[in-house]
């Protein structure tokens, strides 16, 4: 059994592809990790390590999977390893979606405040 595990090429099993899919899903939800360098830093690996997995130059290691799961407990490691279930654990999907919506509203609030400030400043300059 152990002999077979050592010979297993995880990239052939689609593990790397599913891990990349999970990363992209998380990056679409968490805007602060949109760039690979931000994501890699968040999980504690180099951008090159992430790039190697993305480009299938190197396989996904248990260490990288573990670090990712520690930072993002909502990922479904069963999906990544065996292709079972969905990318994200269902009990966390609603919470993640709500957090994403809150972040979008906060971003919109900042943009609106900046726009309002700009309008006020322009109006004050017109009075002069």
C-alpha cells in the first residue's frame, strides 16, 4: 500500500487542478487574496511554490494543503484529494457569501463617501 502511495502522481489524479480550482474560488471570494502573491503570503508559502503547483511543475504537498486548510477552513480537502463533494464545505458557504457581500458593501460605502467628498469640494470651489 505505502509503495503505491509513493508512486502515485497526484497531478495525474487531478489533485493539482482541484487545488488550483479551490484557490481561484477563494480568491474570487476574498478580494484581499486576489493575487497569487497575496494568497501565497496568507498561507505561508512562496509565490513560486504556488506557481509551481499552478503550472504543475511540482505536485501539491501535504504541507501546502495543510497550511491552506489552516488559513481557509472552508475548503473541502476531500474534494481536492478525491474529487468528492464541492470545493467549499456547505456549512461555510452561506457565511462566506455573507462575508463577501459585507466586504462589497463596505467597498461601495468607501467609494460613495469619496464621491460625496469630491462633490462637496467641487461645490465649495464653485462658490469662490
